[in-house]
């Protein structure tokens, strides 16, 4: 192993992972967070990743939320 290396001739490469995700702040009910945390324990994946995967699936399938409001 050399004591010194010359990095002056290296070309800059952009990270292929840069800007793949967007940080957002979101308020979730404790029930939702607890649900995904339980799933995280079962699957071994972080609960934030599970939420992201679920929402990504909804977006790709163009799922629409159906709600009926009762007066």
C-alpha cells in the first residue's frame, strides 16, 4: 500500500442514488405507526421502508381512496 495516492486525474462520478428519495414530514396516527412497527418486527425491515413500499405500491397501481362520509 502506498503512503500517498494521486487523485488529481480521477473523474467525478455522480451518485446513481442521489435524489432517488425525497424527505417529507408527515403526521401519522399512532395506530398506523404501531401497525407498521409490528410488521417491521415480523419482516426485519425498517417500518419507514414498509410505509414507503406500501405507498409506492398504491401509487403504481393508481389506487384511489374510497370514503363514505356519514352525517
